[in-house]
């Protein structure tokens, strides 16, 4: 891994961590406001969408942080810029846009088309 690639990934990690911290703080403040009774039920109901959106953004940033760490570890092993699925080089233009990616476009498309496992249900269906 070139030093500038490592620096770019580390800078991206720092930006992502800062944004996560900011959003978590915002969410915590909002939740405390509701717990303290600062909102009536109409206001609280109206803010649910915003809180859920914030939580979704937090999840996306957490996933991005995991990807950044994977890319940094790949760099330590000498595998940065190599697709972890097909072992072919990742297009430099893709790495420029997404320095934390560990898959080429072709393999990423395949991965996105794969069905995702469904979470287990918490109830039993009655047998007829």
C-alpha cells in the first residue's frame, strides 16, 4: 500500500468516526429530551422518522468504518487494491472514489444480487 493510500484511508476513518460521534451525540440528546418529557406525544411521533433516519445513517457509517479497517488490514498484508473475491486488481478509479472498497465492481454486483439471510422470527407458526 502506498503511503498516500494509507493516509487517505486514515483520513476517511477519522472523518467517519467524527460523523458517527456527532450523530450519536445528536441521537442521545434527542432521546434524553423525550425521556425528560420535553415533547408532547404529537411532537414525539413526528420526530420518530428523523430518529430512525439518523439510526440508519449511523449503521451505514459503522459499516463504512468496518470496510475502512478491512482495507487498512489488506494494505498491511500487501493486498490493498486486490479484490478479495476474485483476486484481480480493483480499478484505480474505483479506489479513488471508494478507497475503502475491497471488491471489484464485477464481484460487488454479484454480492449485491445474492439474497440476504432473513432474520429469525421470534414466534412460532401454528401447525395445521
